[in-house]
């Protein structure tokens, strides 16, 4: 397949950005203590030897246990000492949650994501309702900042997924259902009390439960931003064709460690596949062979998702995620690799409670 001019330019930009980020994190004046200490044990100098994105292979796989426990200040780059630091956690479904520090990244990520949203569906000045995990997760501040960035105010309804996980593990399904209805009841109260709410963030399961109670279009919602592990082609079709009655649907794939991947606009030939592209060059996703994670699979093949985050606040090269997907070729709007139909990594399904969202 010929490589487009846009794809070549995007790859050159990624290589330049990779060099800049590696220089930053391994410079004693600006870098994070974790990476400076890491470099002291190497027999090579990352600032000299990492010239391209592919050179990150020299680091091997990033270990997610490095992010479990403290001290969390070892992840704060020296250049940011003295700045207010936020701490965000992953779901916590597999023991001690992974933690990531942030200063401005969550704002930057969601401002860039904002540029992909159509103004007719997410109108300037329209208020938002966010129904989903808050607490230590970056969604709490990030969705609120997205609303503020677009001139709105964000109303919040909390979901505690760690409690839901405990209910599912002890098979208290009736109690889990009551808890879900408790969350939906709060959302309905806000929607009925505030007719300025035009935009909604939620998860697939909560969206379906909400639409069982109310027509979002009739109540004034024009755009829905939705993410979670239950985002499948079947749900994508169901949401667009049945649940939303013409309300714009923006599925997303994001997490605390990477940021936010954006969806490819729906075209008939994709048959409602859920296709995401990472926010290059700040983060990248690759689909790799689970048994040989240094090998990227061919387009259309299934593999495990590998994440790399490249910002001045956080450097995370080549983390193997708990997800699998098909490798998706670049498209006109996003001239770099994407992923298709992300779902929980099949080898972990017997041991990890998934689908809480």
C-alpha cells in the first residue's frame, strides 16, 4: 500500500516529538526522577540513541507495576516542581490502582478532542451532563474542562465502578441493578431541572439505561460523547439507529495513562465498526502479537494493544494494555495507525471483571 504524503509528514512529526520528549525526561534539569534514576542503570544514553519513535524499542516493555504505589512524586518532572499537580488513578479492578500525575495534560488532551466535535451537536455555550466515574479518575476534571472549554457548565452524577465490581464478584446482581437505577434517577432529575443541558458524557450501559426512561432528543440533548469497555459494533449500531433518534454519537477510547483516542466518522463501508485513532504525536497505539509484543501485526489482524504516551508531563513507552483489537490502517483525517473494535484482552477475561462501564 503506497504511503501518503500526509502519513510521511505525520511520521516525521512523531519522530521529532519523540526525540524532544526523550531529551526532556532524561535531562537532569527537567526530567522525572524515575527516568533519571532509570537512566543511571543503563549502559546507553537515551538522549543519544533515541532518534526515532521506533527507537523506543530499546526500552523494552513498560511495566505497569511501576505505576502502582509510591512515591508518586518520582513521576513529577523537575521542570514542574512547585506547580499544582493532580493525581489520577486507573480503575483499580486488579489490585492497587495505577497512578499518573498531571499538570495540564488532561486539559490539553480534551481541548484537542474538542476540535473533533461538530458544533451543531455540541454547541458553544451548551451545558453538559457527565454520568460516570469521578473520584480519582481524570474524567471528573477532564469532561468538566471540555464543557468549560466550549463555554458550558458541567453537571455531574457519580458512578463508583469499584463498588460495582465488588457487587458483581459476589453475584449481587439485583443490588448492582438498583445502584445503576440510583445513578440514572439522579441524571433524570438534573435533565428535567436544567433545560440548558445539550451535551452528555456517559458509558454504554448507562446510556442504554437512561434511554429506557427518556428520549434524549425530546429532552434537548444534541450530542453524546460515550466511552467504555462495552462499546461494540452491535452497541454502536443500536445507539445510532435506535437509542438516539438523530442525536450525534461520538464513541471514544480513552484512559488515564494515554489520554483520549477519537473515533473515525461513520461511513457505511465500516458497518458500524468502532474505529479509533490516537492523538499523535502525544500518544500512540499499536496492535502487537501477544506472544511477541515487539512485533506489530498486519493490518486487519488481531493483537494486543500497546500504548505509548509522549508528553512533557508523562513518558510511558510501550505499555501492553489489557485490551485487544484489530490493526486499522490510516485514514484521510488521521494519517497514522488506528485500532478497530477494542475489547478486553481475551486471555484475561477469566480473571478480571470487565464491562462495569
